[in-house]
């Protein structure tokens, strides 16, 4: 087992120290252990990471559902109800997440109850059985919901992300074959706490789990794909509201460009001080939820965009307003104070994630080191780039940071007004009610 410690000391609200060289030792051949110290005082967390190549959304959902059912099934000594009560009383949180290459389970609690939380989780993982009723419940909870059905910007972003990342076609493993994929030692354990002695935490978590290779690791990791350009329109003449989105999967040339792009999108659509809020909501009174999208989904990779839910009769006009907001930002017509405020908002978001979201830091780390820790210094360059970026020079670089709108995908969900000829220039696909978004994504991708 390789053991490495990364210290991220929060000095002020806007300064993070450079990561220091890690200590290391060798105990075990199966699991790598990495320790961070970024969480808020008094909190501790551990993220168990299984290397699993879930190359389809269905496989990813099934893995998460199975693991969720596993940690909610109880043991021979504790019922499901007692397990839930234990977590409530001791402020224990579990979080499950999957990517095309990893399945992650994070346990987080106050430091005074963390050892009990770890013992509880270790017992749940080592228990041989699984509650079939919970498996059915969690299979339903982790199912994919089409954005063309519920029409929320969150679901649309998720669906577009899944289309870009999950590009394989291997059949989903049956439930009976999934048990050994998870009931084995994790490939990595990522610990996070300030001024806390984890002691034998990793031994407790792994007790009863055997070091075996996963079947899913033999599957190839499919390459991601870019979103197509053009316009998708779901026609619904009975709709009174229409979801308007324009965006892309953005691969950045550097972490500096990523920080610059994040700041510009914060400027365009993050919160009450943004252009989207000021113009679309306050001046036009056209939407209650105008927003920007910037979600990191890989190393120097994010889904970016602008969206708003607007009256169906007004969507062409408001789409034009959103397009103008983007074009002005790209042209560098940005208020300097607004850029500084947006940069601060981006930094506050990063600091908040570091202090309160161990899952966020674990994902950023795994994007850089998916198999094992590096030899030497563990460095998360994105953090340094975020703080070092100068918003005073951002208008000079905006045109190179933000791509032209011709490189973006437009998605219009609801309403009967057809997109203009300009929106059809780079491809057009029309959906009927009940048809999946993937139908048009694939059609536009194939040209």
C-alpha cells in the first residue's frame, strides 16, 4: 500500500498553501491510501474508490444502485431502520458517485463520531447479503430521467454530460455478477481531515474485503465525444414554457484557461449580479431561473453553457438576448468590477468545495491520478491557477477563451415556434414528445 499525505492548509479566505511532499510507507499491495487536510475543522471523511470501467450510463446507474442497496441493507446485528437511525443520530453522511472509470463511496461525519461511522460502514460492506427490496428501490432512485420529460436545466446538463462521457455499448452486468465487483478491497482510499489521527481507519474499512481483480476493469475505457453543433427542438404545442440552452463540452488548453472560462461564465450567469439575471430576469422579466453552466467533468474538461426557462411564445427573442450576452462577453465588453466579483465567486466556490465537499476533492485528485498516487509532490494545479488568474486582463483574452457560438449546441425543449434559419445553419433535428434527446444528438453527430 502506498501512503501519501497532501496538506492543503487554508490560510485565509483567498489563499491556499502549495501542496507539500508526502510521507509514504508500504503495507499492502491492494489499496493506495492518500490523505488530504482541507475539510472544515471538526469534520472527517473517507472516500473508497473502486476502479471500474462502467462504459454505459446503464452500467454506471446499476453500480451505484447496487452499492447504495448494500450500505442500506443492514447486517446480522443491525436492521436497516437501526442503521438509518445511527446515521441520523451521529450526523453521518454517505455519498455515492460514479464516473466511466471509478465508483466512489464517501463517508463523512464529525470527528468525534467518525471512528464509529467507519466501523459501521465497514460492517455494512463486509455483510454477505443484500436486501432485495432496497435493491429495487435504489434501482429506481438511480435511474436516468430524460430531460425532454421533466425539462429542467439540471437534467439537461446531466444528460448531455452522460452522452459525452459514456460512449460504450457493453451489456450491463447482471445483479449476480455485480457483487464481487464491489465486495472487494477498494483500489484507493482518500482520507480528509485537519488535525485528526485516522489510525487504523483503512484497516477497519477493508476488514472482510478481499483483494481481487474486477471483471469490469477488463473492459476498454471508451473515448469521450464532443457535443455536436446545431440545434435540437422538441416540439410541444401545448407547452406554456420552453427550456432554452446553448452550450458545449469544453476541453481546455490549460488550467489557467479553465479558470478564465469559469470566471466568464460566472459573470454571464451566476447569481443576482450576473448579466443573465440582470437582463433576462430583471429587465425582460422573461425567466425565473436564468443561469450559466460550468461543471467540471474531467481533467481540464467541463460542460459549459447558458440556459433559461421562458414563456414558449417568447423563446426566440430570449434566445437572441442570451446569444447577445454571450457575444458581448466574448468580445470583452465586460464590466471590470463584475469580473472581479465573478472571480471572487469562483474562488469562494472552490474554497467551499475544499472545506465541505470531500467528494469534490477526491474527483479532482482521481482525474489526475486515476490508478495510484504519484511519486513525489501531489499538486492540484487548478487551485493555484484559480487564485493566480488576474481578472483585470480577462477582457483581453475573452475572445480566445470563449469559442464562437457556431461551435455550440442549442437545445430548445417545448413550444411550437420553429427555430430560425440561422439556428439551423450548422444542423437541425426535431424531436416529438416521448422521443429521447439521444436520437438527435446521434443524428447531429453523424451529420
